[in-house]
C-alpha cells in the first residue's frame, strides 16, 4: 500500500489576472517508509500541494489517498488520518504560539487526545528531539532557531504520525544546525518507520535525505528523480 497517492491533483486560486492553477494536474506515489522529495523553484506550488495533503486547504480537485483512505475535497480530515498526517512548517516561529510555553505547546495536543501522563510525555518528546526537559518552561522567543524547529518537530511527532510532511524544515537555519535536524529526522524515521515527504530548495538536502523525488515547475511535475538521479543532483 502507498503511504500517499496523488492523482491529477489541481489547486486553483483566484488571482488578479483571473484564476490560475498553482498546482496543475500532478500525480505521484509515495511508498510506505520512503523519504520522498518535492523540489522546484519558488512559487511552483510545493507548499500548496503539501497543505492540501495536510488538510489545511480543502479546495482542490483530483484524488489524494493516504494509507488507502481517500481524502475528500471540501471536507476536513477526520478519524485516524488526522493523527496519521502531520506537517512541519518552514518557519517554526510563526507556527508556535508566541505566548505559550513549550510545555503547553506540546501538552495541549496530548491532553486533547486524552493522555493521562502529559508531563511525562512532553519530557519524552523533548528528549526524542535532543532537547533538555527544562525547555518546557520557555517561550518560543527564548529558543534558538534550531531549538524552535526541534520543538516544531517534537509537536508533529506527538501523535505518532505515519506520514510527516516537511516544508523546508531547515531553510531558516544555518548550515551547522541544518545537519543536526536532518540527522534527527533520519534517526526518527529509522526508529518509527514513518514516511517523509520533504520540500526543499536545496539539492544537497534532497540528495542526502531522499529515496526519490519529483521536480515541479509552474504547478506541474517536470521530472521524476530516482535515487541514482539524486546522487548526481
Ligand atoms: N492562498 C493563496 N491565494 C492565492 N495565491 C496563492 C495562495 N497561496 C499560494 N498562492 C500562489 O500559488 C503559487 C504557489 O505557491 P506556493 O507557496 O505553493 O509555492 P512554493 O513552491 O511553496 O514556493 P516557495 O519555494 O517560495 O515556498 C504562487 O504563485 C503563490 O503566489
Ligand atoms: Mg513554499
């Protein structure tokens, strides 16, 4: 079974010059356990495609199937797929609540999911991403960029997703910190068997991380890259 299957996905926005397809009839398949790259120039539709898969934009056409279950355009993702699919954003600063401490940012989804051991689980989530438990008492602005991205990854992992969507997870970080986050993602993937879809501008990152990739341009898929293609990227 595919972790993710996308068939003839199109996403249209109303621009000043009329409607335009930010994602224009794309299809690809991601196998379970694979790290799949989505590359292409700025504005080609990568984030837009990912947001539809995450259920953050419901206005799309075509077919999106995750672990055999179809998503429905126009309808929120429900049931187990809500936990199974999580997304990490490019800029963790805007995705973490500025006035909540890390303990609350991580604790709330656990409480909502009915956890009885929130404190313990928050500590173990921080540990898993290589952060000290005392980080729980800090606000996002009291963290470095790399620490913030680790918190964002910890939050995405809390609900034990099977598919993790990563939108430029390291582009806001400097090179030394980038490597740490990428290695962390590879370790987590090895430990959990999770499937990753990784959006990146950086050919080096994609070559280091991905089993396969597709390159987008102006909303369309321009080419598919095998592992061998990625070696020479
Ligand atoms: N909510 C929206 N309303 C209208 N147009 C949008 C909206 N979101 C994105 N777009 C447009 O859709 C196109 C694709 O945007 P998208 O954010 O998916 O690109 P991207 O490939 O992720 O680029 P980047 O690498 O810069 O993040 C762009 O032309 C963008 O301006
Ligand atoms: Mg983007």
